[in-house]
């Protein structure tokens, strides 16, 4: 489950940012997860709860926004929203796809006080 490693790294990043910016505390953290990233949002929030348990970030909610992945068919050139359950071109049925977006996970916002 790579979500656990992602949350551990995210906790370290938030701690570093909090120290650098001299933040008193954090109210919430928002991340954007692409549907082609391989990250499962539900697992991410569960792992965040586990990683922050007993830390100064215990109870700080992790808010997850999803970004639809887009792909281009290398056979016909069509661009479309890629469905991870069916990675084929809706126009020609081709399986040679190039991802255009939706492969990233990004911290969007740290709401602090």
C-alpha cells in the first residue's frame, strides 16, 4: 500500500513547512489526486489518520480532490477522459494511449493559523 508511504512523506513535508513558516497549527490539508495516479483516495485518508495518530496533526483532516485523467490515443489521435476501468480509446478501441493529465498527487492547500 503505497498510500502509507505517501502520507508519511506528506506529514514530513507539512512539518517542514510549518517550521519554515513558523505556523502555530494546521486546520486542514487539501490534496489533488489524479485518477490515473494509482492512488486510492479512500486509502489515502485512512493512511493519513494512521500516520498522524498521536502526533501534533492528529485530527487534522486530509481533504482529497480528484482530477480526471485525460489521455490521447496513439492510433487515432483522439483525446478523452480516461476511465481506469477501461483503458481503451472510446473512438477506435485502441489500447495505445498516452496519458496527458491525472497522473499526479499534489498538495493544494495547507490551511494554517
